[in-house]
């Protein structure tokens, strides 16, 4: 088994760009940290795994949870932010809900890489990061969360999610 695989979750234009449908302003602050994580991962010769919302234009998530239409598969909004775009050696896994594991090839991919753990970056801390962390723990992966590499919508929700991941899920918060 290898060490940790770097996951970059939902660092998409519809979350990152100013004025985007579901803008998370702090995503722009975490990009330099994520760039460094990418560099370190590539130095070790490992691929980076991008977990990306890829919704249908009438996805039930929009009406069910009240989110604005965002990250519609095939649109510019569903693309990874330019500063941290995947390259040909990276892995992109599309998802349609909060967890990177639910109805995706993430677990299969991690097993294929011999991963023992995941290192989480991206957004949104109290939604997709938290639910992916929870599912990883339930599948017996070690979880590390790069605290200054994740962004939340509201500071209090971000901090609560960090506490939950640390104190309930046993994640390593660095």
C-alpha cells in the first residue's frame, strides 16, 4: 500500500471565479496551498486525483437542496480552475453529490493505486470535503485534511467541519 493520494475536490470555476453561481471566495485564497500540494505530489511521482461536480442542467440537487445551478457537466463552470488544472497524468473523477465516493470510481481508483489514505483539499469544507472524509473513514482510509487548503462558505461552518473531521472522524488536520 502506498501513502496518501491527493484529492482536489470541487475547485471548479463555478465555485472559484468571482461572481460564479456558487462562489466560495476563500477558494481563491487556498489555490497557492493546493498548487504546492500538487507540486509535492508530482515530485513523488504520484497522480493527483480531481473530484469534480458534474451535474445535469436539471439535477435534482438544485431543487432538493436549494443550490443554484452550478457545475453543469460540459460547461466552463464545471472545469477545474485554470491555476490548478489537471494534466494528462492526473485522474479526474466526476460526481453528482456531496461525497466523492458515492456512485463514482474513487474507491476503485484508490484500490488500484494501493492507497492507504487520502489527503483532502478543495471546497466546500462542511459539505463535499466533510462527506468525502466521512466516507473515506468508513472505508478504512487514513484521512488528512490540509486545513489551509480547504475553503468553506461561512467561517463558522468551515470551523465546525474541521472539528468534526478531527474529533469525530479522527482525521489528521494539518
